[in-house]
């Protein structure tokens, strides 16, 4: 019985891996694949406040979400610019 359970776990693991790769079969262009990786798999994203402002609508449309923001050399940007990265995702309760 233990051997059968071990085989089942192994096969289940294979299907989990196949499910992760399925998106790459469906997404044909490099741009679509990079967007998928950004939204689903990325753990750390680095960008300037200017780039965040330029790409904000695209990132929101993709469903980009984050938990934490770290601003390096924040003394070099204006206070108002610190809010730009905070606007990169839709608010969860419908308010900004």
C-alpha cells in the first residue's frame, strides 16, 4: 500500500508541474509570457518611480499585486513621488 501511495504522490507531483507549464503552451509571445511571470511568479520587482508611473495602467490591467515596497535612495525623490508605487494595484476594498 505504501508503494502505491508513493507512486500516486509522484504522479500527482508530475501533474502539478505540468499545470505550471501549461500557461507557456497557451501564451505564444514573449511579451505575454513575461507578463505572466511578472504577475504570477515574481517575488521581487525593481523599477524606478518614473517607470512605475508610465506603466501603471498596464500593471493594474494585468492584475499586478504586491505585499511590500522598499524604496532605495528615497531621499532623492519628492514626497509625492513615493505614492506612485502605492498606486500599482487596484484597492481591495474599492477605495483608493
